[in-house]
C-alpha cells in the first residue's frame, strides 16, 4: 500500500513539476528574447522574395491529377485504424521477412501487448490548456534555421555529398548531423500549422496542398543529402501522417506515400551498395538487410536465454546510457553508440549494426526492459495522439514525427540522441498539458 501511495505522490509531483517548468519557460527572459528574434524573422520572411514566390505556387496546382485522386479516395472504403494497430501490423509484416525462434517472437508479442495497453490508456487523457500552441510557428522556424545551419556546416566538413559518396559519412560531425535531423520536426511543425489553417478555413485546399508539398519536397531533399535512409523514410512518413490527419491528402495519396518510402529505401540502399562495390540486386538489398536485422535480434535473444540473462539483460542500462554518453562527453559511460555496442557483441568493430526495435533493449535490460520500453513508448505516443485529437497543432506534429520514427525504428531501433530528445519533449508537452487541467 505504501508503495502505491509513493507512486501516486511521485506521479503528482511529476505533473506539477512539468506544469511549473512549462509556465517558467513561457515567461522566461530567454524565451522572450528568442521570441522577439523570430518575430523579426517572420516579418522579414513576409516581405521576402521567397514569400512572393510561394504565393505563386497555387498556380502550379495539377487540377486533373488531384481530381482523379479525390475520386479514387471517395471510392475507397473508409476504415479507421488505431495507430497502435497499424504499428503492430507493420512490425509483424517486417518480421515475416526472416526466421524467429519462439522465444524471440514471444518477446515481440509481449512488447506489442504492453505498447497497445499503454497507448489505449494514455490516448484517453483530456486537457483544457495546450502549452506552447502560440509558439508553434516560431518553434518550427527556429528548428528549420538551426538545422539548416548545422546541415551546411556538416556538408562543408565532409566537403562532398554523402548521398553520392557513402564513404564520406565518416567525415560528418556527430553533433552537426544530429542537429541537422531536426529539419524533419521543424518542417512537420510548419506543415501542421498550414493544415490547421486549412481546417479553420484560412487556406483553400489548392493552397495548402501546394505549400505543404513544396515544403515536403524541400525537407526530404535536404535531409537526404546526409545519405541516411532512416531520415528520408522518417520525413516522408511524418509529412504523410500530418497531412492525412488534416485531410489534406486522402488514402490514395497515403498509399502512394508508403510506396515512395519503400522506393526510397530500395534506391538509396542499392546505390550505397553499388558505390561500395557490391553486385547485389535491388531485391537482395531490401530483403537481405531485413533478414540480417531480424537474425541479429534472434541471435541476441537466444544467446541471453541460454546464459540465463534474458530477464534483466546483460548491460543493465549501460546501452541506454551510451545514447547520451556517446554524444555528451561529460556523461560517464561508453563513448560508442548503442548500434556499435551491438556490433561489438558479434565481434565486429568499426561499424554499427541494427537489431530491430527490441535488439538493443533486450541486450541492455532483458524482458524487464521490453515491458518498460513498451509502456514508455505507448504512453508518450498515446498522449500526443490525444492532444492531436483535441485540436493541438503541436500535438499533431509531435504525434506524426514520433510515429514516423517508431515505424522506421522497427528496423533501426530508437537509440539516437535526437530521437530521445524528441520523445522527451513530447512527454514534457503531454505532462505539462495534463497538469494544466488541474
């Protein structure tokens, strides 16, 4: 009983702390100064040549194409599926590309059940006050400007385009690369804001489609220059999700977006392997990488099971800490990233290996980590999904980006520092909004 009361008090204090911190941030001198800076940027953009050029985009609207797609959307059956169910289906479909032992598959089922339960409970929260809603535009502009600067510095450091020369990725700066990946949430925030204005009647369907499609193409092109398939996949999925949430696109365009994601994965993978001298076919690039990732996960689980370490894992939290210690020098722990630690366990050095969404979690914390990881992911995603359903522009953008990373993470895992920051901010927004109801 005392443990239950202590847990309730801790949850209450966490909510109060998140609410206090959000109010302090909104009233802080630093945030006020940054707000004035970005207000100046907004006014400058309003009178810029880029803004004037953007106003002509609706003239390029392909009327016949979208009329055909709209008719197709009307003919398609309307099916509403929970994001938790979509994620589970995507995960199981991915696993069908390889062979799994019963123990490994049981862990996946346990994860999906815990994730679904956490998502279902957290998606029911109701709030009266949505924090940072007035700052969505400035937050989006800030992320875009900061990530664009980091991208330019990163490419200058490499002195070539990693998308054309995969070996050049070794010259990239880890901090600059992480900052550059915030192009995606920044662009998605602006797209969500445009979608919200369309929903409120401030923009026509023609205008919102052309503005958001131009933004999508620009962000996908820029983030793809780094040569990482994950960021390309995440950007396509995130924009497709946010535009579908605001009914800017229908199911037909959504299916085309998924096809575009698969095509991007195959083409980038094929080009990379060809540039490195491999003669693998397009199909082998797609299925071979999936099968290897699943095999690494299955081997990890069975090795821990045979050694009696499956319950609590082998590293006991050190792999999770490596996400931060490999990026921030003042944090004690491994200087290697989690994927490199996975490769170390297979006797491979100098490269990183992916072991599906659960590989690093099982290696680190075992079954206990799987349950905690599922509960945390489901709670965060369900909370921002609830905010999105209640009309939050920020909640919609966070849900779209977090969900996109989750789908991409089925293969790559969620172990990057920037992903932790994104999910941490989403959790903070959800907690502070929930606390604001009291």
